C-alpha cells in the first residue's frame, strides 16, 4: 500500500481516488491469490504417495460443478475495472485475453503443484472457461456503468495510467 503512495507521488498523480483504485487493485490481487492458491498444502518425498490426478479435470462442461463455475465467474468480474483504472486498458479483447491468461496461469500452477508437490487444489478447464467469461461479463458491466455520467467522470479522475481516447468510427 505504501508502494502505491510512493509511485503515485513520484508521478505527481497522488489523489484519493487514484490511491483508492490502486489499493483496490492490490487487495483484489491478494483475494484472487488467496482464493486460488490457499491453503497451500504440499508435500514431497517418498512418504507423500502418488499425486491425486483425479483433481485435474480436462473435460469441460461434463465435469462442471455449477457452484464453482458461478464463483469463478464472480471472481473475475472486477478485472475489467482494475485493468481500466490502474493500467488504462479499455479494449474488450485485451480484458478478455488478460482474464484468460490469468486463469491459465492459475490453473497451470495448480496442476503443477498437484503433480510435483502433491498439492490439494483442483486444476479445472471449467475454471478457465468461467474466469474468461467473468472477465468478459465484467467488461460488459463496466461499459454499461460508464454510460452514467457520474461513473464516467469518476473513472476518468481515478484512472492512474491514461490512454488516449479511441478514435470515433465514421
């Protein structure tokens, strides 16, 4: 949190809104890591036994757990707002790609921990689909909210990295 204060001060961009946006982004990252990696129950050595490979779910939809699917969508809904406020990312395709890559990184890490360190998380293709959908839904929701003038003004004031406005198509 102090790093955000120092970076914003150095850029001469320290305002309450921008500080709040960067703190929200930081806590969002902590929440995602906590939800996807903790508890980190790992073991190795001859007494660890065989990895529980049934925890790797490669078949989408058929192996879906509906509650987990909905929670994974909800987990990445804020991603579009974080990307917009902190990094100035506006484009749908970039938000969805970041959501996909974030989810892929999480699932690959969970799978590698499972195979090599006998972790107890699940690596699931359904999570990859749900997280990507959540990023897209979050972008759609943000676009809808930005139609409100007060929200659009707040987002403009609180955005840390400003990108040029996209050119209007004729």
